[in-house]
């Protein structure tokens, strides 16, 4: 079934800049849930290395999900959780 123009534009916006923003937030929030190393230092390199994975998962999920609004809701939840993790990291 063909998508409407509005749904196509929403899918492009979610898969492009919004997926990038969510991936940046996920990268910044990774030190919150990723365990500390032997020297008690957060593994910041892993967050940087996982950035392309975060971005590609967000992009592919938006492309492959049949319901665009469900994909938007899940990306919003992921962005909100990582924003809360970043706030906790900055206030601790």
C-alpha cells in the first residue's frame, strides 16, 4: 500500500535529523549505564564507537516499521531516557 506524502515526509525527517539527534543523546548517555573500567574511568571510547550503531538502528527502525507514529514514540522515549541520564550525570 502506498504511503501518503505526509507519512513519507515524516519518515524522512525521523530517519534523518531526528535519528541523528537521538543517536547523539544515546552516545552522551552511554557512560551512565556502561560499567566503569578497571581504573574506575568511564569507557568513553565505547560510546563514540557505538554512535554509528545507534544511528543506524534508529534509521533502520524508522524505515522498516509499518506504523510511523509508533517509531516516533519509541524514538521520543529513547531521547527522553537518555536526556534524563545526561541530567543525572551532570548533576552528580
